[in-house]
């Protein structure tokens, strides 16, 4: 084979090899073995929670002072007999951690720590030692004393004394909202209101309204202490079907001369000082008193002064008791 043929043959072989390589499929790359996923045993992270803002309860007392709580007070110091009685009556007795010396009712109140008497300077050290979240007081505590307690950083709620039973119901409701005992209080008010209305219904048709002298203290028999018009005792006497012999006078605690009293000539005498040894017999021995109708007819009766003068739920007991004394035939 000459040189030209050899070159031609070689070129044909080269072209055929190139064409054969182009038609041969490429070898696919080897696949890596897959690794199965393993389920995680870790618990999912909790979603972050947003704590709700605590609800703020706002209360305004009868002096116009505002206090705020995010929860009902659980450490209360009561500085008056009426507020102590109300708290126990509405079911908040176990929230009281301190009381004054004259908070003696109900009997459970005697188990509460006393901070002492309230005459003179307030026992602030004893009050602060109990770490109260609330101090409650009635009119026996002055506005200046309330301010002094507030200046010590204490929450103080001051309540005015009621002058009617409807106002008493509102006082009960105020303390119910303050302590979280609204249901119990409404049940209590419903019962008390029924009792008051029962007395009023029996009294309404009566025309006889006896004159009543309410004796607080007769250490000086020539000028005994009584209570005048506009007081709750005056209101009880009227609601029970009587008239206050001292209605011409004004004031919670006032003196009336023996001459004025003899001139009024009361039909009934109620002895709030019977606790201190005053008796119908000792009344009859007072100079000039023997001509008074109540002495002549022996219509002189001892009565519990705390029931009559502490502005709490027992004022309904006082109404029932007074009505029975003044109109025994109606309330047999």
C-alpha cells in the first residue's frame, strides 16, 4: 500500500472511531446511599406566652380618697366597731388581722389581735407591725387621723355612718366590693331588708306614737346625756313607732336638763346605761322624776347600747327590739 492510500485509510479509521465514541452513552455517576431521617425525641419549644396585665380595682372612700388593688386585701386592720361587725357579717372576718379595743362583736372578733384603744394618739406602731394591706375605719376616726395613716404609706378606707337602713345597705355593699364578698352580702341585705319591712308594715297603721327618752348616761341626774334629732337612734325610735323625747335638740350626744325632760314627760324610758348598774328603781328615786309617765307606769326598759349605736347589721336587731318594747301587743 503506497503512502497516499495508507494516509487515506488511517483518516477513515479515525473518523469512524470518533463517530462511534459520540454515539456511546455516558456512564451515570454513582448515587450516594441515602440516610433515613431519624425523628427527633426533643419536645418542641413552647410558644412564648404574654402574661395579661393584672386588673386594677379602684375604690373611693367617703372622704374622697382613692385606693387601688390588683387583688382583694387579705390583711385588714379594722379601727372601729362598726367596720369590724360589717366585715364579719359579710364573710370577710378571716381577712381581719387587727382590730381596736372596742371591736367586741361578734365573739370571733375577740380572737383577732387588738392594736389598742383609739383615744389620744393612734397606735401606729401596733398597726404597722401587722403589715396590713388595708386599714378600715368609720367616723370615730377623724379625717386628720386618716391623713396621718396615709402618710405612713397605708391604704385607708374611711366610711361615713349611715342615717337610714338604705344607707346601711350601701355601706355593706361598699365593703363587699372591697373584700370580694358580694354574693354573701346581697343575701344578707335581702334578709335584713325583709325584717325591716316587716316592722314597718306593722307600725304603719298605728296612730299611737309614745314619747321615748333614750338615756345614755345620767352620772349627773339633773342633766342626763341622750341623743338628739338626725341620729340613727332617733331614726330607730321613729321607725319603731315612737318619737324621740329629745327631738328638739341636735347632736349625737347631748345633755337635757331634768326640768326639760319632766316637761316633755316621756311615756317610755330606754336605759342604755343599764350595763353600768342603772335600774328602773334608781330612776324613780331621782328628784322630780317620780311624776314622769314612764316612771309612774314603770315603762322603763334596759337596752343594749352597742346594738343601738354601732352602725352595723345589728341596727336591725335594735329596730325589732325597740318596736317590741313600744308596741308589745303588735309584736307578740
